[in-house]
């Protein structure tokens, strides 16, 4: 049973990486048992193809079946929120990382939120979050902020950093 699950998870991941979501879904449905890896691999495939509603549906089903999301699961959920422009929903999921699940947000979680905030026109909030987060901002975060400054000639990076 454990070997079947491990092979199933590898195949789901393989199908997802090659954008074969239908095949991944069929295999996922046929698994006798599923673990966090199965759920997260499938959820990640839908997130990266832009099927945001499917991501939220899968996330809900996963929780209903008693599977606790992990840090990677939340990266995929936040990625889906980011690409759908769902600021409030992403903030809710971001807060759940620590408040509901006792996990520590990692650089990828912050990057998703900050990128989304910048794209939604909340550059000041993004910079504020970058200042307060317990880890150093990465290149992607700074590129998002600098990109926002270059698109708005009246915005000064120095104004944001003070």
C-alpha cells in the first residue's frame, strides 16, 4: 500500500509537470489512500495552470478528508491567489499559515503576497510587509517593487522606504 502511494505520488507529480492534469486527476482518484504529497501535487498542477477555483475546491476537500496542509500546499494556494488577483483571500490564507496551522511563513509565501500586493497597486503595503517580515527580501520582491516604481513616474522608491 505504501509503495503504491509513493509510486502514485511520483506519477501525479510527473503528469502535473507535463501539464497532463486530466491524467493526474484520474490517477489521484484511483489512489486507495492519499497523503499530503498527493493532494499538494494535484493542487499545485491546477494552481500553475491558472485553475484557481479548482485549487480552492481541492484545498477544501483535502481539509475535509483530514489532511493538514503544509508549507508547500500554501505556496500553491497563494500562487493561485496571486495570479487571480485575490488580495483579501490571499491575506486570509497567509494568516491561516500561522494562526490555524502553526507553520512559519517562508520566503515563497511572502513573495506571493508581496507580488500580488504590488500588482494590485498596494506597493506601500508590500514594502511595509517587506520591512516587517523576519527574513530578508529576495530579488523577486525587489523586482516587483521596482517595477511598480518604474510604471508610476510619480512614485519614488525613497518615499516607500521611509
